[in-house]
């Protein structure tokens, strides 16, 4: 019998939890594709629709573009959600942005 492996559930009380979960899925692309193409997984005959979706390159391209576009706002939300004061860092990042 195998070991149950699952993804970390995004925290609903912290900011940008879903975004972090999407980044984690993107990072695990190779492992997920190797899992769904393995002989053992195919013999189970479960999750066929999910396995098919994980093998589509369009899904990974869309996920990459979405994660890249939302990375900066996610970092900002995580900065504001820390237990330590971080508004000085936020102010520093705002000053780094060019103003037109």
C-alpha cells in the first residue's frame, strides 16, 4: 500500500493562499506529469479527466502567465500579512517604482 500524498490546502485566513498553491502546482509540473503517465497510475483507472488536463501544455502555459502576472501583487499581500511590521518595506518598494 502506498503513502497518500496531497497538496497543501491553501490557508483561507492568510492573504494570497490560493496564489501560493498555484505556484506550488506550477513548480510540481514535472512530478505531476510523471505521476499521471506512470503505469501504476494508469492501472488504477481513476482521475482520468484530471490526468488528461495535466498533460495539456496549454494548461501549464496559462498557469505560468497567470502566476507571473500576479506575483507582484501576491508579494505585496504577503508583506502586509506578516506578523512583524513591514510597512517600511512597502514604502521602500513604492519609492522604487517609477512615477510618470
